[in-house]
């Protein structure tokens, strides 16, 4: 099981036709990943497979309290190359690809969500779901703490394609993750 903190960039478009304006914002969020590492011979090169769910939060307009939430979910696989396979100090590189769907939600009154629940739910609307192909690359460090294997990963997640037809697009994300093996 892996948990991530993500920080990235998203863009959205306002206006129509010649008046269309591209806006760029910072997106912050978290992700969880649950999967399986396949390394039957304990070699330096192996694969891992997983399902994942990412959540991202963006403030589009501070003055109007307009916010959006991003949910990305799908499946992926990575190739992992490890160096120095010592049980207390393992370093590695990984590269992977993910097939995912992005769903964006918006709420004009989400700042007052806990105060005015009814207004928040009536303004809440789903935007369409868009399918994407992502890549990720990163570095990992694995060690043993309190008789359990854990790892820390730092990486970069990027799309291979754009969300055709979507007004919201996540361009990339940097992530730091923690894995607890059981």
C-alpha cells in the first residue's frame, strides 16, 4: 500500500472562440495505490502492478470562492531497477505507465461546505470523465524499520495525451510517497 502527496500544475480555459483564455493554477492533492510487486527470483529488475486513486484540489478564483476537485483513478504497471540489494539499503529507479480516467467536480460554495451544507450540495456538479494515458518516473529508497519493509519514493507523473474536450487539464505532478509492505 502506497500513499502520496502530490503537487502539480493544471490549466483551464475561460471564454469561447477568439476570447478563449488559458489560466494556469497549482494543484495539490494525495493519492493511494494498492498493488503487487512481481519479483520471484529476487532480481535487480522486476515489475509491479497496481490500481490507484488520486485526488487534487484547486482554487480557481479566490474572490468568488470557486474551487474544483480532481479524481483520477485507474490501473498501471512499473518496471523497477534496483541497485545495492542489501536488506537495509536498497536504491532503485522506476518507470511506469497508467491508464486512467479524470473526473472533475466544481462547487461555487465549497468554502462554506460545513456551514451551509444545502447550498454546497445544490451547487456541486460533475464535469465529464476523460480518459488519459500517464507516465511516471522516479527514484526509490527501501529499508527496514521495526521489522517491516518500507520505502520512500520521489517522482514525476506526466500525461502522454491531453484531455480532449475538457476545460480542466492536469499538466504534471511531482510526488513524494511512502510504502508500507505487508
